[in-house]
C-alpha cells in the first residue's frame, strides 16, 4: 500500500462521491488520486461549478465528517 495512503482520505472520497451524486445526479468520480497531503476527484460536468455550489459541497461533506459516523 502507498505510504501516503490515509484511510480518512479514502472515507472522505466516498462521502464526496455520495454528495455529488445527491446534489447533481452525475455519478461517482471518474478519476481519483487520494493521498495524505493532496487529493483530487474528477467528475464529468458540462460547466464549471459555481462558488456557492463549491461552498455547499464542502459544507455537506464536512457535516458528515463531523458526525463521526461508524
């Protein structure tokens, strides 16, 4: 396993994917690179996300993380 692998980032990827599915019905990311220091997920969109959409996504993901669900 990659030395940069962080299970928390992997969980965050799943939360982000589900958030994107629920908000935009676009499906999961088609490409993801998940590491401790920097990660990215790519989604198919025909436009740029608005600043308010980005804030909403971040808020929803952080709210799930704060719940510390098991």
